[in-house]
C-alpha cells in the first residue's frame, strides 16, 4: 500500500513525531513524506531519513495554489496528515477528496493551547498576520476540521479526551536504542567530550521544556563533576541561549542539533536523563518522544508530573511536581549518588519500553488503525 505522510513543516521538529510512525509504516508499506517547509531545507536531524517531496510555504492566497499543486503530485492509497494545521490537514483533506482515499489526522499537540500560552500582545500579533498559513485564525479554523478525517490518532490522554481517536505513543526503535550496543568510553572518544557526569537534555530547549529549571536545580546541588549536556538547537530563540549561557555557562555543555542517528551515542553518556517540563496548556497535551528513547537506552530518568509522564514512568523513573525546583534538585542528587538505584531504574525502563513503547508495539496499534480503514 502507498502511504503519503504529510508534514506541516519539514524544516522543524514536527518531524520528531512523523519519524517513528513513518519508519514503522515502512515495514509493510511504501511511504512518501511530503508537505511544506518554513525554511530553505529539511530539519537537519532527519534530513537523511526519507526521500522528501516538499515546497516552501508561501503566504496566502499563494499557499492555496501551492497546496493544490502539491496534491496533484501525490499518488496514495492512504494519506496520514500530521497536526491539525493548514499546511497538513488542509492538504490532507484536498488529497482525500482528489484521490478518494482514507485520511488519518495525527494530533501530537494542542495547537490552540500553544497560542493561548502566549502573552495577549503575541496573540494579537499572530492574529494580525492573516497572510501566514500558520497564524492563529487559520489554526483555530483547522481544529474543528479534524472531524472530517476518517481516523484520528493522538499522542496523549489529554488529546484523546479532547479529540477522541486512537492513543499512539511515539515509541523507540529498541534495536538501535539498545544499551548493549553503545559503550560510554567509546562515546566519549567519538564526541571528544570530557569524562564527567552528564545530565542529558535532548530536544529543542524552549522555555516550556524547563531547561532553565534544570540548571537552577543543578546549581543548588553544587556538584564539581556534573554538567547538563544539551543536545538540540536554539535556532528558534537565540536570545534564550544567550541568557542561559551568560548565567549557567559553567554548568552547560552545548553540542547543538545532531543527526537523529547519533542520539544513542549521546544518551550512552547520561548519568541521568532529565525531562523537566513546565506545566502549560501546551505541555499538558504533549508527550516528549525523547522519554521513550531514554527508556530504551536503559537510562535513569527524572521528569516532572506533566501530561502522561507519571503513567509512562511508573515503576521505572522518578517524577516530581512541575515547578518544584527543590524537589527536582533532590531527585537529581539522589540518583547521582546512587548508581545501584540508577541501574535498577534503567533496567525497568528498558523492559517497559520493549513491552509497551517499542516500534513493535507501535506497529500493532497502527495495523489495527489501517485494518479498520482499508481492510486486512
């Protein structure tokens, strides 16, 4: 079967959600990744993972003509649109009608929650830019359109309560993210990093991801041989990077965005993996895909009690209240001082990931969804 996966922005981290789903679909189907991009090129960590058919996003009304042109280039038995946004869902609805095939819409964020977490001034700015397909008005119009899809797939309980549909966690490739395949000493040699303890923070370091909270917590601990290793890009907000480096340069090691294939290498360096999400409308709907890769690598994880993380890490991680800096510092300190507990938690995380959050587990869910739509 030919499946077209539509990305809302091939230049951004929306590919983080698309990646494991498209890879799992590739096991049995012919997959094409298509869509729009906001920048000049495809998002670097996933650039070499697929053959892409993309167009640069233009302003309205030119975008509508580009969208129709893109759809005319597609051949598919099923369309899988990621995010209820104009650049993906509208394209998917047009493709559904033109090709007469089922449409799945995948929802990993509450898009309107993202806008509502912004200041009133920022909201007005977005509302004013009606020429932009990603502006607030077109996003608000897009959300009700999910009901016209043939199937909805969601990443969290929050989104399932809001939109219905099938719950599908991101999942990790446990054959690649396997601690038995990666050696810490070799990783230090390949990366050229000093041999210290690392608290690894992966992904785009936006304020709502809690990196600043993590750095304050580490400063409270006053460790001599521990640093936060940040694997991700500050391109979305260079000012945020400047503020953090001015304040916490002695606690951070920044390696920038890296190809996704290198993530096991960096996770193998982790004494602890941290997911210090802040509690916002946006994060309440999200489930960070990086939690499953850390679990697959058998890393001890400290996370905040946001979205489904308490359920996911039940029995195999440490969860503290969001915004409680002292609790976060305490949890980090206890794990850094207790290698035996770290090993126990890491082993439990690996086993749970294999059973519930592996690509094999994702495949079982996706097979059920596709069977309902197109038959066995």
